C-alpha cells in the first residue's frame, strides 16, 4: 500500500467511515495497546452483532489465491452468508494480496476482519497485538485440534497462554511425480529393492540420475525440478543434516543454526540439484511454470504443497482432454497418474552421484495454516462466527475436496477423501520429527532474505562462466566454501534481528 493512499485514508477517516476494518484509525489502536490480553476476551461476550437490511454488517475475509481460483472461497462465503442472513451479516472477499501485512495495513483502515495465512505469518502479529486472542470455550473446532495445532498457535504473555488462531491444515513440501512418465521397464531398471516403488520416489540419488538421463535424451525434458532459491522448499536439505532455525525449540533468536551439524552437505545437495536442472532454479521461474510444465511432461517431478494438488489435477486433465480423452476419463487419469510422497531420502555422504551408502530420511520445513481475527475489526463476535464456520467439520472437509489439503482437525483428517494418504503421511512425519514447523517468534521474518540470497548464490554456481564459488576444480562441492556461506547466513540473520531491528510491528 503506497504512502499516498495511507495518508488519504487517514484524512478521510476523520469525516467518513472507511470500508474495511481498521476504520477507527490511530485512536482505536492507542486504546487497544493499553489493554491487557485478558481484557480482550471481553470482545466476544454478548450476542452477535446484527446489521440491518439497509446497512448490513460486512466482514472482509482474506484468503489465499488458490482458494479463490478453485471456487472454494465462493463456496465458503455463500454458505456463511446464507446461514447468517437473518443477522444481516455479509462476508466478502477482502480483495487484497494473499501476503498482505496486517501490521502495516490494519492501523490505516486497510485490512481484513478475518484472515487465513500460515502460522508464522499470523503469529508474528501477536507481539504487536494485531490479532485477537480467541475464547477457547467458544471455538467449535478446539476439541478436535491435535496438540501440535494448539501449541503452534499458542502465545505466552505475562505468564499466561492464549490461543491466537485456529489451525485448518498441516502443510509441508512433498514430491509429486508422473507415474505415466516412468520408463516402461522401471520395475527392472528403477526398483533395485524390488518393493514395487520406483527408486526415484524413495532415493534422491536415483531421482538425480533419472533426471540427468532424461535431460540427456531430450534437452527440453527434466527429472525433479524446483526453484531452489525458495527457503521454504530448500531449508529441508539443511535440516536433514542437522541444521535448525532457532535454538530452544525455535524460540531463542540469539542461537541461529543453519550451519549446525553437517548442514554444509545439505548445501552441497542444493548445488548438485541445481546442476541437474536449468537456470530457472535460481529464481521463481520453475515455481511459476511448475504446474503447466509438469502437466506437459517437461518435468517428471516437482516439489509442491498439498493445496496445489487441485491445480495440478486440472492442468494434467486439460492436457489429456486435448489428447482426445473425455473430461471424466481425463480427470480420472490425472488422479491416477499424479503420485505424492514424502521427499526422497538423502545420502548421508551428501553425494548424489554415489550408488550405494547410508540414506537419511528427509526433513522438510512445514507449517499449519489457519484463521485469526484482526484486532482492528469492529465486529469481533460476527468475525468469531465466521471463524467457527470456516473451521467447521463441513467446511474443512470441503476444503480438502476442493484443494486437497491435509486437515488439522483430527475428525476431518479421518474423513479426508482427496489425498487421504498424504494427510496421514504428514501426521506420521510430524510424529517422527520429519517436519520442522516454521518459527513463530518475533524476528522469524528475518530469516527469509538471507536464506534466499544464499540459496540463489548456490544455485547459480553451475551456470557461472569462469571461476565458480562453491565448486572445486575436480567438480566436487567445495564444502568449506559452503560452510562459510552458512555461517554468513547466521550472522546476517542475527544482525537483522538484534543489531538493526527485525522490522516487525
């Protein structure tokens, strides 16, 4: 939001009511800052607010783009509006970017009443009191939330704990590959342990070899493709070898651990993967082309999250339809041929070119997406009604149906019909420590830019002409140089948080 618009909104708020939530401007915020968190529970006491036919209460809902594109948001809004029609309450799309910053926009009257975002995004708003603590006894979903979902959205303040959001779905990167692009003789050539599962699904070394062979046969075709510069998807390569974000269970921002353990081997894996891809891995080019190139067959496998499953199915079904299949057959074939699995295991040595040796189960960065209520809303009780509706059994199951998400509610997890195996796999990964939940403490935002800069630097190395920064003369990874880079990441994050300030409101 530009400065001119902010200034204009502040000026207008003196004579008129802004259309979004934080319309009271600074006065409401100053009053709010003086309140204790305990007192904020009172916002939910009493009967739900009612609008009139001429002036209905309008709730602005911030959702992600995938929910909009799939039609789920329309389903959600229409269902809520019908249920609360007698109250003259209308929920509408906030029409804001899915990554809008409530801390920046809310106080200027440009923010949603209810927002759906990842746990690290929502929980960063706690320290500035931008989201409101929720009354547990009034949350319909609370009894069905696993401990992980509750603890992820718990905020400690002056010795007490407060629930700040309601988890909707567990999310973490997984590998998706095309079963119909496997070689016809894959059971003989690519299933060394004869367990009926392609080696590429279980072992990143096999995936790497397969990708190089596929590209050698056709320069426009690849194996596994990923925008390696993206920390959310690439941090797992470091975590698998012992790295961590913050110490003391992701709460101590003075202890930054991206160089911990043998994480330099994970950085070397990123380097080797980049060499098997193309220059699209150094930025978001692969991410932007991911679903379409996967559907076209250019990419055999991609790294993706569960909420993109529906888009992947649609893209591939469209390709099949153009090849002559009926719509129903095309969709059935797409569902059958897209296989999802946890990220393949990595070699303990970090060397993707080896054929044998110990493997390590991959660890990935993950999170729990959920809903929270803006502290700037003028309608807290109506907002709570929407939050309860959006996190109900019916709507979370529908979200699974439309988006393929893995429900956070235990009862919905059992009822999941789309990617049910993935939902169960994610829970297993959580229980076995294979998902590292994104940190939610103040300062967590400061990890992304240093990581992105470093991962871009690593992924660029195979495409540098002349001297390379992280590749030795014999073509092997320069682990010492990679270790220095990881230590630089730690230093830059520390300085951003503790020397220059973390920039959080």
